[in-house]
């Protein structure tokens, strides 16, 4: 039995409070077919909404089988609607994107029926209302009469003791209206049917009781056909729902709205790509910062630099002594070259969008050929072995082995080597050298290292000058040796000539000195030593126009043997490589003990200024990343929130037919997580699958991602989905079903 005692309902607007029900007293029960009539605004729909639990009341008491409801929580009202009330609405409240079958099954999912029972029962009830031929037709495509039949089928599917009907024939033609009333009468046995109607004549033949409302009060209550009202009987279902049911409905919602789903995934995909690019740029930048060393860009963990403490050049005996230390694997006398970075520039059109190949240099003796994943060690100057890293996988490199590259080696602002015909001879996995893949390395032939090393010595480590006397005054002219055709120079160039005497230099100048002979000396100065040629005769001659175009600052001819001595440098410093990273520190200690000055590069701290710069740079990068994430996060959130507005009505329909707070929360979260994860995974797959088409600069940004970075990306979008789900859920449950439903209509 349902009993109302002095129940009042109020509606508050901006300027006034209106009374929907006024001190209503009523007692109804099973086996009754109650028609609630009255003029528009009389309170008949309000009464139905209060009895069915989709609206609240402010005064009085409503008893359900003797239990007071004034203290019911939202959860208890949800249980009441789910277990006691089946709804038939004037505006149908069907989920338009669902089929007939899906709408009916939705009610039984909320009732926790098993999957087998749901399908069998749904088919039986749909057949009972005459819609078997429309099982898979979407609700939006049905006629008004057909929609109302689906609503009745949904109410029947729950098998609840109360059927609450609000103007079920209001939007139907007379014939369809008669059929719906007849159907309601047919299903009314052992149930309480409450039907709100503005035209009592429609239900006069089937109603057992007539209640007429006026101005929020019951002004007439007539028993038309005596019955014996009984207490309500409901098969109470546990409110807990299996995750499988939540996922089933979430996938159904996603599948049933393809346009909205495609738009959402597309937008999330764009956001994923932007976030990936931002995150990848941060990883690249911070990795570069971590690898910063003011003097040694090549900070490979196995590398130890060695010099003599007395700054004397190394002899072969001293080199052998160094190599005899336990843990030393090999060495390279081209120490300066190891800190250059070699960049590959693809020159074959079929590899237009190939990943950039770059890295600091290692000697070919550092690894055996059998350890290569592909190919062979460099056998000639233009061959290179590429070591894999986080920014280039084995597959990335392997598809480039047939390409031809232009390459240049740089250190700082200078270029020390150029080759237009570089080839990838082999590929080595970074793990073979104990590397973590955060830095890029290349293994090259000693001929390349020798050229680069000599060019670096000539260009950056040595100064050349000519000292002479002019007009009884000593003077000095700086000079350069052109070690690289691409080097920008601002001084006369020293060039070798066979037929110039060893004690003569010819200086071809352009309006710098008066032509003639001068007493001069030629000096090469470097960190470790100074080489001087005294008692020279310098002949200053006019620079021809042709030579001027080649040497705008002039050139200096010297004897070829003198030139060779100028570009020859003793070995004052070299690098050794240890058998493993763990031995590097002990090898350096042993070499220091033996009287050398050994420097474990990777284990050394950068100078204080560099450390501060790196720290500030990392902080700025992190701050920029956080700001970017916040902006992208909230733009994504706001747009997804806007998309979710279009789905609120569907969720409210589920709430009106008994969906619990927890079920709807899980449903919203499941939908958003599925879409977010799908777009993130699609982003990852597109990056992996589209390497041939993505521009190099973008590809390198994405290439910095390792697997756990992608997990972070997915988690970010799951977080967005979680926050959005909370927001939508809170909106759906901020008030009564009726009040919230009106706010979205």
C-alpha cells in the first residue's frame, strides 16, 4: 500500500514559491487502475511524480507498505524506482540511439537480470506489445504509437508492482490512444496502474478509481469498480552491478552514436598528438641537458681520458702501459674527434622523411663485428655503424641501410668534416655497450676520426702567426690553415708549395703590406707546446684578382715539409674505453696511481655555472610543459564536457527508470575511459605506422617516447575522463529526477 498523509510539494522560481500539492491524503494499492484527472496545472502530474519517486515532497509523509519515506536518501529513492516503479511517459523518455530491443534490455540490466534472461524476456515482452518486427529499429525512427509501446514494454520488463503513466496518449492519435489504453489494461492484473490524463473518457471503461485534482488538492476520489487494494510486492534486486554489464552498456552507448563517437575520438586524437609532441620535446630537451658537459659532449660511461701529468707527449711504451691496466678494453688516439657530433642528411628521395641520424663518435675497436645486429664494422672512411637509442629503433635504422647520406661533424659552432657519400655499414643495439639509449652514438673508421681530429687541432687548438719587422717596428699577422673547405675564415691561409725553400714564405696580400722582402718567423702555438721557424724571409707580393676570389684575406706559401710539420701534432691526450661501465671509475683510479692524470668523464661533475644553467633550463622547460599540459588539459576537458551535455538526457532517462548513482558513475567513467584510451592507443599506432610520412622534426620528437611515456599519456587522458565523469555525475544527481530532467530539456 502507498499512503500519503498531508503531503505538500512546493516549486521555487526566481520571484515566488508555487505550491504543486496541498495537504494531499491518499491510500492506494495493488489491483487498482487509478485515473488521475484535472485541468492543466492542477497538480495531477506532480502527484504522480511524487508517488513514483521522481520528484520530492516537502511536507507530510508518504508511506510505502508502512515505511516512511520522508527520510529516504537518494540511494533509497533509486532502489524504490528500480524495484517498485515502471514508467510510461508522455514524451516517451526513450534513448533514441538505442534500438527497440536495447531500450527494453536496458531496464533489465538495471534490475540485474542475467544476460540470458534479459534477452529471452525482452523478446517475449516486445512480442506482447506487437513490435517483434521492429526489434533492431532505432527508437528515433518509430512512430508515436510504436514509441509508447516500447515504453510500456520497458516498464513491463522490470516486472514492478507499480506502472506510472503520465499522459501516455497525449501525443497519439485517437486510434493509437485506444490501443495503448487497452494494452495498459491488459497488463494491469496484480499491479497498481496510475495514469494521468486530461481526458477521463479515454480510461473510463478500464479505470477502477477516479481522482480529480484542482489547485494541488484532491477534490474528487471516486471508486468506480470496487477492488481490494493490497500491499506492494516487489522482487528486490541487489543494487550491485557486474563490471561486465557496465562495459556492455558503455560500448552500446559508444556504438549507437557513431558520429559523436568519431568526433570525440578525433578530437582526443588531436589532443594526444599535441600532448605527445609537448612531452617528447621536453624529454629531448632534458635528455640533452643531462648530457651537457662543458668540455666533453661525449660522456659515454666507459670513456676515461688520459694525459701525462708532466704534459709530455705519449710514447708507444706509455700507451702500452696504459692499455695494460686491468679493465681497459681499447683506446683511441683521436680524442678530440670523439667529442664531435656527426649528423647524417639523407640524400636519396625515397628516404625523404627518414629519421635524422646523429651522434657523438666512437672508434671501431670498441666492439667486435659478431656483436652487431646487422652488417659489418666500418672498413673505409665513409662507412658508419649506427647504435640504436630511444630516438631510433633497430627497424628505423635498418630500413635506411641502402640510403646515401651527406654528413658533417661539428663541435660547437665549427664544422670539422664533410662527406657527401656516407653509408650505414652496420647496426649495433645500445645494450651491447651497456648504454641506456638516452644518448646517440656512432661508430666510425679511424680514417674519419683522424681527419676530424687533425682538423680540430688545426682550427681550434692551434694558433698560427707570422712575426716580422716593418719600418723598424715588430709586427704580427695571424694566419690559418684551411682544414675544411666549409670553414669561415678571416685571416690569410697557409698553403703548401713544393718549390718554395724551407727558409722562405711568400705572402700574397691585398693592400696590407708594401711589396718586398721582410725578416720573419712562423709560429704555431697550442696548449701543450710551441713550434717556431726563425730566420725566415717573407716575400710580400700582390694578390691576383683570381686568387682574391678564393682567398679574400690572402694566402701564405710555405715549403711542403714545413706545412706537414705545422699540421702534425704529438699525442698529448687520448681516451681509453673500459670493459664495462662498472670498471671505469676503478680504471681511472689505477691510472692516476700509476702516475698519469686520468679523468672519468661520465663520473665528473660539471662546473658550477653549467650546473646552474642546466638546472634553470630544466626548470623553465618543466614549467613550460606544466603550463602546456594545463592548457591542453582544460581545453580538452571543456570540449569533452560540451560533448557530454548531449548525453545527459540519456543518463537521466536511465536514472528515471532506476539506475543507481554508482551504476551511472561507472557507466560515464567507462565510456570516457574507453574513448580516451582508444584515442591514445590510436595516436601511438599512428606514430608507429606513419614513420614514412611524418616530417623528420616531428618524428624525432615522438621518437623520444619510450613505452612508459606512452603509459603516462594514457593515464593523463584517463585522468581527464575521470574528472569529466565526476562533473557529469554530480550534475545528474544534483536534484530530483524531474527537476534535473527539466533543466536539460
